[in-house]
C-alpha cells in the first residue's frame, strides 16, 4: 500500500519514479487493473469486443513506447519504474474519467441543461492533467527539459490513444 501511495504522489507531481522500486508483481497488477477497467469502460461505450481490442492495442502501444524510449536512451534498468509510474497515474486518471461518465449519466437522467459541456470540460481537464503527469514523469526520470518532456508526453498520448482509435475506425 505504501508503494501505491508513493506512485500516486506522482499524480500530484511529487516523487521521482526512478527512486521507486516496484516488484514485477506490482507492475503486472497495475497493468491488470488498467486492462480490466479499460475493457469495462470501453465495453460500455462501444461494442465489448471492439472495446477489448482497443484496450489491448493501447496496452501494447504503451509497452512498446516505453520500451523503445528506455532502449534508445540506454536506460533499460528504468523500464519497470517508468512503465509502472505511467500506468498507476493512468489508472488514477481513468478512474476519475469513469466517475465523470457516471456524473454525465446522472446529469442526463436529471435533464441538466449543460450536461455535455460539463462532461467535456472535465474531460479536457483530465487529458491536460494526464499530459502534465506523463511529462513530469519523463522529466524526473530522464532529466529532460520541460519542452522535450511535453513533446514526448504528447507523442506518447498520440501513440497510446490516437493510433488504436484510428485502427478501430478502419
């Protein structure tokens, strides 16, 4: 539990992922939570089979992106810390997004006039926060300049969400 709290502190821009040492079991539990929660959310939004495929593609793209980055930087020893840090924070943001979907559903059922605008606004904030977190993690892990961290975080977002989404639209 202590390790989870230290990883969640990254969501508030505290700690350095390189200083945290997750066990392989902790990392795989984080991935399992991501897969299960992602499949549930995507299954509710679209066809369950399509949702499952999209979540699997996102996971593969995330794994490949982080592995490529640490390989190119010759920092393979940091793979588990970096991958776990990103996935713990991603799970946190995904949980908040799920709550937002529940809020949206409730507002629609109550015929709230601005349900869509509120939901979209919260979604934009969550995506911005997610990009800031990934940028922070990369900056802390590799001592990148802020601009490079932001560019890499945006690229990571496009690779892990954009490409699987485009693939599913084909």
